[in-house]
C-alpha cells in the first residue's frame, strides 16, 4: 500500500478523458510545505496565515517575520503557486494577545457573525497593510496568490483594492521588489455565492470554503456538537450553491477551487468533478485518495449525471447510485 501511494505521488492527476486536475495543499505553517510537495501537491491552495498570529505570548508577527514565513513557504514550493490567505481571526479563532478590537469580542454572542477575517483586517488597517506588504514582498521569490476570507460586500473589495494600491506604492518607494499577485476571494458566505457574477468582475480567482459555506447556509454552528447531525454537506441548498458558484466562475473564465473539507473527502470527488471543478485544495494526507478517484473518473460522463443529483430529494443516494460504476475497488 505504501509503495502504491509512492507511485501515485508522481502521477499527474488526469481523468480518463484527459482533464488535468490541480491538487493543492492546505497548510498552516511554512514547515508544512515540504509535506505538501512530498504528497504530490501541485501548489498551496490555502495557507491559513492566522496560524502565524495564534498561540504566541508576545507581539503579533511583524512585517519582517511574516515576510520570512511567506518566503519560506514560496521557496519550499519551488515555483508552484502559493495561495496566502490573509488572517482569518475573530472571536472564534482568537489571538492570545488581544488588540482593542479583540477585547470587545469577549462578549459577543455570535462570534462567527462578528468582526472576523476581512472585517477584522479592514478594522485594523495598519495590520492589514503590514500583512499585504509581507505577502507582496514574498512574490519576488515565486508565484504568490492573495486570498481574502469571508468577503460578502463589494465595498470590501473596493477597500482591498485601494489598500493594495497603497501598499504597492509603499513598497516601490522603499525599493522592495514584487511581482503580479493574483487576487482571489473565498466564497464562504451565501451572499458571496449568490452574487458571484458581480464579485467575479473584480477578482482573478475564487476559492470555495465549504466549511463556513455550510455553516452559514444551514445556520449550523460548525463547532456546536448539539447540532452537528444537521451539518450536512449533502444538503440540496449547499450543493446548489456549490454547483452554481463553480459554473459562474468557469463561465467568467476565472479559476475556481474548493478548499474546505469537502475537497479532501473522496466521497465528494466525483460530484465535484461533475460540477466542473478542476482544482481541489486539501490536507496533504488526503491527496492520494482523492487522486485515486480522479484517475478512475471520466469527467465528461460524470457531468451528465449532475442534473439528476441536484434534482434529487436524496442527493447522497442519488450520487452513490449514479457514480456506482466509478466506485474504487481498492
Ligand atoms: C472553509 O471555511 O471552508 C475554509 C477553508 O476556511 P476555514 O476552515 O479556515 O474557516
Ligand atoms: Mg472559512
């Protein structure tokens, strides 16, 4: 089994009908990058940068410390793309040393709906600029992509673009090198999925965060055990948002990936291929099993079953039935 996985690592992720699939890795620290390469990842689809900000006693990481970390990840990926997500902190992902804004979080009732992710970054503009400068500086050392979490408003995109312009000017003035950085947003709030064609006019790519998209679509706290049985990735509303998001991005000619847990769960590989997804990002350990499914898939044929699955009262059963011919024997 181990030898089989090793052989799999170097095989390109191609479907039977010749569709090339990107299998990217989710990482939390630059030290995770070598394991991603080892697992056969063709890039980093999600670098959760908040891990640089969490679990520390002292100050938050400086621009320099962040730059060193991003550069290390970029260099470890040897020219493959590294998608760095700006901090996704909030009351549910707290910083140890809390800023004035963070302190206010101690008493909020709905932290998942509060000042987190891009909302927090825009409320802490100097911190946001610091992080963007570090990310842009790392772009001089490889292919960097910038990903913004929890976007729900066009006004947020306008503010992000303005901040990027300012940061680029600062870097130029300071004599720092940087190259073109593609801008992407996470689709993890239903509003963003519903208005995706509008968002797509302003960004280069999107990445669907199914963990939060499910939480917010179904109003199920992803960390609350008492409602965990209702946290259902197969829910028809979730599948419809996923399918339409992928279709809209493709129609606009923009790259789209899924970086939530669904991407790394091989139970969903055929369904996501059927929806037209060609880029998956997951924990490095999940890459081999997803790749095995891809190697047995005929993407064109799979897509012909999609309408039936989306139209079903029981999409999970319907998908299992439709994709039975593709079930792996191993
Ligand atoms: C997601 O929400 O699916 C996601 C990838 O982001 P996180 O799990 O870090 O919130
Ligand atoms: Mg998320």
